[in-house]
C-alpha cells in the first residue's frame, strides 16, 4: 500500500516501504530524515555487536540516483505502511539496503495526462500519491470513481494518509483494493530504468502474489489512466466493492470492480475485475462480453456476475473458505456492476461504494 518496491526482493506477502526506515529491533538509523545531499547512512542492526549485519539508507535526490541505488541492490521506500509493520511483526526482516524516494518531485502529484498534441487526455497519478489524496481528488471522484471507492477504504485513515499508490501497485498483492479499478480503467505503470522509461499494462506487470515483471532496477514513477469513454449520448460509470468484516484496517475477503459504458440504453463496453480471488488481480473477459449488448438490467447483471464468479480461483485462509469466496464473488460483482451502471446513467452512489451497497 505504499511506495515502489524492488521486485527481485519482494516476498509473497510483499511488505512495502517507509519514509524513514525504522528497524524492528535495535537502534534506529536517525531521528530525523537523512539530508538530501548527504551520503548513505550505515547503521548496525541488532544488539550492537560487531557481527551485526549493517543496513544502509540513502535519501535519493533524483530519480537517476534512486535507480542507481536499486541497481546496486537497494529497495525503494516511501510510505512504510507495510514494510515497517511487517518487520515489527516478524513477517520479513528489513532489507539490508534502502533508498528513500519520498523527496522526489517527479513521483508526486495528481494531474492531467498530457498528450503529444499538447492537450490533455487522462490522468497521471504520481507513485507517491497517497490513498487519501486520490480518494479526495475531484477528477478521480468524477471520472474514475471506482478508484476513489477503493482508495477510500485502504487500511485506516493513518494508512491512507501515508501509504502510496506506487507501493500498492508494486506490492502485487492479489487482495489490493486499487488493483481492480486500475485494471478496469486500462491503467499503465510508468517504469523508469537505467536505460529507458517504459509503460506496462498492469496485467503484464503482476505475475504472481508479490511477483512483478519489472526489473530490479526499474522504479515506478507514475500510473497513467486514459480518459473514460464518453461523448454525445455516451456515458461511463465505475465502481469498486469489497466484502469487508469491518470498516477499518481490513483486507478484502472478496472484491470486484466494474467500468461500464452506456449508449442509448445499451451497454457498449464493460470491464470487470476481481480481487482476492486468484493469484493476481485479474479481469474476467467472459463476464464482460456477456454484458455488452444488453440493457444492463437485473438479468444481464446477474448473468455477468455469475460468469465473473466462475472465473475465480480462490483459496481458503483465515478470512474465508474458497467455497465462501466463490459464492460471494457473484454477490460482490453484481453490486459493483449495479453501482457502475447506476453512475453511468447519472445516478448518485456515494463514495465508497462498499459502505453504500453493503450498508456497513
């Protein structure tokens, strides 16, 4: 849920990053931020013995500096809402080398996506954009509403204030909330490496739980969203809904996102993606195809939701059995579709849709 990570070092459970690394035990590197122009700070972790493994921390001042540090084995860190907590709970030790990216202006902000012609078409989300910033942004709420639904329910208010979109994306968790709406909105990950900048569709970026196709020295700098389909008589609505046992500090048991475009009372385009139901967040093309050409009414929505559930490959864990998850997949997908269609038709469904549709 936080900053970008080194894909080669990411474990399956994918801890993320921190604006100031605080080891799980022993002395911390520094009480204040590392000076932007200073060298990497080396500290000993453990009980202060000579045999303790040294950890290093560098506060990058440029993207190139961060990428060079990653090429040397460092892991980028910004919000820290998973990495530090995971280390403190014994899920995984802190990486031996960290590079802070929280001061990089190129990774900050939410704004229009410029085109080659000089106009704007879409939205650029900097990798350091927090979930709170995304959920509150007027353009996101108006045109990419499903992403606002998801960002508004990530973790707790403190998590949303510090956790970044970049970390959420690069953690590659199959239960991430922002993943499904980003997929449905055809988002591209902008990866900055030592030799090139490339744009990668998210379904090509995520390869397995915690796994990425990005190289260890590629830094996620932004996520780009194309403008939703629209025009004369054509409207698009989106939604993200998750099954949640509580309203804060929750992980999706089941989640679904939908982006639906209407024209003359007919569904002309549909995107449906499922969360916590497969090794990666993924779209369900069969369900999408079943909805296109229909009136988007209850029967059509139920049929598409059933097909989305059939595409699920859930596991059993402490949050729910595979059987329960598969059954709830149809319920959650149906609610996401109904909300997206309602919004496309001009109806008002408040953000976050999970609270509205489940009444929690």
